[in-house]
């Protein structure tokens, strides 16, 4: 699979029932775990003090990433995405830890 750096910004529509927001956020957590187990979600960060996420995602193509991965997220209808295909850098030190 190819790797993509994805920046997701979620904007909840004004007037949305807080119970609906809570349900979708809970479902989002479950879906993220599923996507991690299938190798599609590799890493996910939230910049300090911001309501956006930056992550490394994998899919066969950008079209597949959108259609088969990101569009399955419960919060997707409220999200905007900036997707950048990436490849390993020759000086990448690899995983640490």
C-alpha cells in the first residue's frame, strides 16, 4: 500500500444535536481502531490546542484512500481533508522506540 499524509479538519455544523456529535465521535473511535487493524491508519496526531488531526494513512491509491477509507469515517461529512502522497526519504531513520 502507498502512504499518505492526511490533515483532517472537522467542523460540526451549527445547531447539530450534541447527542449526535457524541455518537459520531464514539463511532469514529471504533472505526479508527478497525482501520488501524487493517493497516490503513498508521499514526495520528492532534496539534496542541487545535481541532484538527494529522496522520499517516495507507491505501492502494488516493482514490481508494478517499472512497474506501476516509469516507467510511462517521465524522467524514463534517471533515475537510488535505491529502499528500509521501514516500520514504533516503535518510529516514525508520521507526524508533
